[in-house]
C-alpha cells in the first residue's frame, strides 16, 4: 500500500501547484487595474483550473489516507 501513499502525495502536490497558479493568476489580474468586465472574464477563466486543482488535491489526500489506513 506504500505505492498508494506515494501516488496520492504526487496528486496532492500537482493539485497544490494548480491552486498556487490560480492564486497568482487572480492576483496579477487584480493588480492590472482592469475594467470590471475584463477582470470578471479573467477570473472566470481561472475558476475551472482552481476547481480542477482542488479536486485533484482532494483525491490525492484521500489516496494517502487510504494507503496509510490499509498499510
């Protein structure tokens, strides 16, 4: 079950990288002093990336917990 823990840890790291990317992208968009419509459009583009990264991270953490419990 050790392999499940490592796979889960890898997924969690990938998800964390996606979340950090989302934070950086939204921060850059806010600092650019864009008009309201354009700011909303940029944030709307980042939202699916953020949700996907969160899902991958959660799946990875669940795999780590399952691997630890079974191992």
